[in-house]
């Protein structure tokens, strides 16, 4: 069994995949995700893992280059000192001190999620739990030329998911509180988790941060 994890309102949406069967679960925290997926061979999560002291992570720059026109979907992770911020102005000031640029509002809105995962990660856990980016996963499966906010883009992504599971059946059992695009992303990174378990995944980056955590994006 493998799992793909994406953020949803109030926590994390977990797609647990065994063969072509999908079971959904909700977790309120990263620690709950780790507990829920303890029996999984691999878990892929759409969240930055491993943070630089300053500057940008090589994995995100490589992912942006890979995505081309869709590069804006990759948020640049903050330097580790920003994690202590409790207000947006404070986060911007800390970021400016370390690499001269404020954090975006989009990044600020997921800073709690990054902090949540940073609190549970260890180099040993990263042997099984890896960072993935849904758009990198989709474009590794096959061609995508439209955003998931369009009918064409949704159709393309469903067709790609159908190459390895029954996407229609999977979404029929989606929890009522889960958003469709979060479920798309969870299944996309689950595909990457399957590749990681099979030792067939491609990797952007891979250097270690000051805590020994790998800074990489798996696809």
C-alpha cells in the first residue's frame, strides 16, 4: 500500500492506494498522517520537506524549470528562520534578512503546514515519506497543457490517473468535506509514492539541510 497526501481545509487529505483500490482518510496534523500511513511502503506529500538557512532550494528551481509555463504552481520554500514568525509582516522581515526578499501571501498561508511537517520529519522517516509536487507528477505521467481550473485540464488529469487506477470509482467515495482539486493532487502524488516504493522515481535536488533532512522533490 502507498499513500498520497495533499492539504485540505482543516488538515490533510490522504489517499490510501492498494493496487487500484483507493480509500480516503482525513488527518488533522502531520503526526496523524504519519500514524495513518504507518503500514504504507511509501508516502508522498505535497509540502516542502527540508529547509535552507538562506536562499532557494535547488529542487524547487529545477521543478520550476521542468514545469515551464506552469512554474508558478511551485512555491519557493522559506528559509528555516522564517518558521518562527507568527505574523505576515514578521515572516517578511525574517525572509528579507536571510535572502533579501519577502515571502508571498500564498506561502504565508501554508507556513503553518510547513511548520507542522518540519516538526515530525527525520532523515529516517524521509526514507519512506517524500515530498512531491502534483503538477510535476502529472507531467511525468503524461502530457498536460491546461490548468486544473478548466474543464480541459481536469479531463487531462483524470485521463492520466486512469492509466493506473479507476479515477471515477475513487472520486465516488471522496469525503464530502474534501475538495475535488485536492483529491486530484493527492492521487497524483500517490502515483509518485508508488514509483518511490518501486525505486523508479526521478528526483530533483537531494542536498541536505542543517538538520540532515533531504531537500528534494520526487516525481
